[in-house]
C-alpha cells in the first residue's frame, strides 16, 4: 500500500523514509553502537537546505491567496526548523561524545522531524493545488446550474462558449491529477467520472437545443424535454461532485484496498 | 515548483546525513 498519495511526494520522500527507518533499526540492533562519525558537515547540509525551504515557503505563503495554505504552512515550516535544530544539537553532542545515546536519539528524532515536517509542507502545497482544480470544477457546476434557464438559441451559444473552456481546463487538470495519484482506486474513479462528463456534455447541449426548439414552437413535449435536460445536467453535476470528493482524498480506505 | 525543488534538496541532504550516521552502526550489526 503506498504511504504517500502522489507520485511527486512519494519520489521525494520515500527513499529518505526508508533510510530513516533503516537508521532506527540499526540503532536498535546495535544498542551500544560504534563511535559516530563527525556529522557536522552533513548536518550543515540539512540546515542549509532547511533555510532555503523556509525562505521559499515564506515566499509561497506571502504570494498565495489561499487562506488555508497561509494558515497551515507556517506550522509545517516551524516543524522542519525545529527538527534541524535537533540535528544541530545532536551533532554538537556527538562531537563531544561519539557514543552518546541521547545524541543518537536526538539524531533519529531530528531525521524523523525533517521527514514529517517536509511531508506536512508538501501536503499543504499539494492540497492548495487540489483546491485550485476544485475551484475550476465548481465553475463548471455553476454553469450547469443555469442550464435550465437557457431558453433561446442565442443564450445556448453563449452557454456553450462559456462552458467549453472551463470544461477543457477541468478535463486537463483532473486527468493530470489522476496520473499523479498513487492510489489506483482513486485514479480509476477520476478517469471514470471524467469520461462520463465528457460523454454527457454534447448530450446535454443537444437536449437543451431540443428544449429551446420545442419551447419556441410552443409544441408538445416541452415539459419532457425540460426534464430530460435537467436529468442530464444533474448527472453531470453528480459526476463533478464525485470528482471533487475524490480529489480531496489523501488517506486510504483499507476495505477499499482489500 | 520552488517548494518541490527545496523539498528535494532537503531530502537529498537528509539522505546523506542518515547514510553517514548509518554507516558506523551497520559495521556493528
């Protein structure tokens, strides 16, 4: 079962996660341990990378108009900074005593903290990217909501002109997102829903045209045509709502996996 | 994008640190 829900996050963190796990096991198996080498240089490397991440993170916070990102990201940055301090302390303690057990514990704690903090930060960023896709999906939902008040061919042309670029964007972004996910079930749902939306779009437009024509001629069947149009708009709405729901999933349902 | 690059750098630096710290322990196990 994948631990990280996107391929990008997985490719960045999975190798480090495995190495940290191995370090913990080695530490537990060799309880007394050999003398630790001088870790000043690699710890300095981490501290410098953390400083850069904090700088980039703060710039991201300041330039973002996503209130949730602005609220959540500082905590993740603090976590990474704190973990880097633990590593620096561990390095200092090991320099004084290469066999120090508290220093080794601090080293493991710091490494885990870096991993967890970076993971939180990437998750914050990823969720913000997902919210951008969701806001595009909601724009399409807003258009679908007005399908029932379109009662002239002129309005229908306008409707199609407005809806098409939005739908193309949603299609492109949701398709890109599904390719990014590590969870196959979520990928499959997004692919299926997107295909449904694509299939239903021309059918909905056709049903709207039929309704407008019947309405204009004052003929029979107007009510049925309206109901058919509403049914199709509702089906598209349901599919888009399912896309929105699945886009927000980051944890794995064990039963679903079984 | 810059966040991802910065996170990659942290991962690489942490990886180097953990490898260095593991090396001494591995000799014992």
